[in-house]
C-alpha cells in the first residue's frame, strides 16, 4: 500500500470519528460532510501519487541521460587515445637504432 493510500485511510478514519462525536454532541448530522471530505482526500491522494510517479520518472530520465553522456565521453576518450597511440607509433620506429 502506498503512503498516499495510508494517509487517505487515516484521514477517513479520523474524519469519521470526529463527525460522529460532533453529531453526538450537537445533534447535527455531519455524515454527508465527512463523506465529501473523504472523497476530496482521495482525490488529493491520487494527485500526490501521480506527482510522485512523475518525479520518479523525471529523475530516472535524468540519470539515464547523464549515464549516456558519461558513456559518450568515455567512448570519445578511448577513440582519442587510440588515435594518439597510432600517431605515436607512426612517428617513432621502435626498431630504429640511433
């Protein structure tokens, strides 16, 4: 169960208990109001869950982009090193005796 679902259930529990106590003390029936607040809380929980999922996806996308960029640097550096080694090999003859 997600954090948002837990919060939603706890809010519904607290509101239901509070509505019952107010109704008991005042004689005013607040059960409809508690239901409306519970529904609104559910909507907020769903919105929060959606935001959390969006943030997670955005974070993973950023990590993937950074990883790809880092790999590109490694690949470029390796190619540059290979080219430099090839040039040095062409310039220096290890068999030459001086």
